[in-house]
């Protein structure tokens, strides 16, 4: 089985929720989600973020839905780490 272990996203969101609350909302999706957010740019109404999520198995669509619920949008997927369970067992 194929598992997404890490995604790095370019996200545009309004100032509220702040980066801390935004990160918490994403981390609440999964039992072992680790979220790192870097604010790259701030303008009058929005913030551009780099959002990195790591986990044993990431549900990307659920992350996208949560970003949208928080008023943001995913502009791009900038990095992905995917692992095949069979490959991991062989190591």
C-alpha cells in the first residue's frame, strides 16, 4: 500500500485564523499529524504560507478541505514524500 508521508503546500489565507490556530486545525485531522507553517508573505488582507505536514499516512483531500474551511486555498503542492509499505518492510 502507498502512503503519503509528507506534503509541503503553498497556501494563501486571510489573516484570521492566525498561523497558530490554522496549524492546530490541520494537526487535529490526524492522530500523528505534525504541522510546520512558515509565513512567507503578508499583505493587507492575506498571508502566503508554506505548510509542511508529516505523518505515517496523510489524507491530502482532508487537508485541502480543512484549509478551505479555514478560509484558505492551496495554490500548489511543492514537495511530496510517498512510501510503499512493501519497500518500508524490506529496509
